[in-house]
């Protein structure tokens, strides 16, 4: 257990529905990252926050995706109008600021869009 | 674009032997590298990291070597155990806070 928690662990949804995932980082970590991982591939960067500020977004993060970290602690990732191509493992990681430093990953949320 | 790749997708090693997992990176500006271990259904687990001003770093049963001349990274695991069976990823950072991962090497320990 790295200290990063994610909920839910699994989510099955029908195409067109909205889903929201939550990440609770290690409490003293200022930086929080979202990655997406498909089967057989390494994680791909989506976005990251320093405290409550979203500092970078990948081109992978289409208009249907939005992430927030309102109080600089937990973060949510919402996907609107889900598509089958959104099926993947969504990983959250956190790290100290001022680095780069090692990023500690949560267990992930596996999304299946039917 | 920049990429991190791995030479071998699978590696089988006899229990107790040493294993070496290799990784090539393409961005000479990368300044920080991490090795992660990922077991089935779990998130990546940090193993060891190294900064570009070093060429070797040792941890418990693991050693990471960095060769900046040929842009090559390796992870050596000594005296492998069944619990070392997993997919191993190298990841690089080039000053922009995000990690770029390769596709991974599956390590299988043969009892």
C-alpha cells in the first residue's frame, strides 16, 4: 500500500454515461497526477496538479474529460459521454513538489464501457 | 517524439539467478529515471530511481545503471525470487513533471 487510494476500484458503465473517479494522494504531497493505462501498455500521462492548480493537460485529455482538485487534497476525474475507447485503467499518483521526485501510484480504477 | 522503449518484452529467469532488464530512451534532455514494478491488477510500485548526474545507484537487491552516452538504462535484480515476477517499466522525466513510460518487460521467475 503506497498511501494513495482510488475509488471505485472497478466501474462498469454503458456507453454515453458519465463516470467520476476519486483519488486521495499521500497527505503531504503537493503534486497529483492522472495517468491512463491500456492492456499491455505503460501508463500515459493525462494531467497533473500542484496543490489546486492544474498545470498541464495531455492532448489525450479530450473535452469529455475534466479533472479537479478543489482544495488541493483529493482529486476527481470525470468522463462525460463515455465511449468504448475510454475502457482502461485510470491511475493516480502523487509526489512532493520541487523535484522531480518519485511518483507513488494508487491501485487504479478499472473502467469498462459496454 | 520522445519515447522510452524496452529491448525485450518478456524475460524468464531461474529462481536465484540475477536478472537484467534493459531500457532505451530517446530524449537526451531526460534528467530523471524511475523503474516501476507492476503486478497484475495493481498500480505501478516504485523500485528505484536515478538522476542524470549519476551512472549507478543501488537499492536492496536492485541496481540501476545509466549510460547517457548511448541513452540506455538497466535494472539488475539479484538473487531473483518468485515474488519478483511482474511487469517492469522504466520511465523518464525531462523537466516537465510528467513521466513517459515504455511498454514494459514481463519478468517470469522459474522455480
